[in-house]
């Protein structure tokens, strides 16, 4: 386990693009870091529309999927509620960055 655990929050399509870049840059600089991207709101539709090499680190908010009437055919990992996941991971010591 790495000492560096970073939680990137992507609430918009632009935020998702930034989070994906941030994840790549962080992992290039610190290959052993743990990095997760939590997407909610508009970022969920963007994630489904544009698959990316960072998708293994991506977690989609199930509430956002449901609210927008979206399906997750590629089986990207989901979390029950982004707000809960963000709070729990921060409480567990993850560094939070809003993208």
C-alpha cells in the first residue's frame, strides 16, 4: 500500500477531463500512489461517452446514473452515492482534490 492516496472528485465533464489528466500526471510522478476518481453529476455521462485508460480507477455515482436515466454497459465500477464515498475516503485519510 502506498502512503499517497489521492481522491479526485469530478462533478462535471470538464472536471472529469482534468481528473483523468491529474491521475496520469500523479501516477507518472508517483507510480505507487493509490488514485481514485469519483464522478457524479455531468461527469457520469461524459465518462460513459468517452472511455479512457484511467477507467479502472473511476467510480461512477449510482445516484447520478439513476437521476440521468443512464446505463453503465461497460461495467465501470459504481458507488452508491458519491457524497458518501467522498466523505468516507477522506475520513480514512485520502487526500481530496476537486478536479
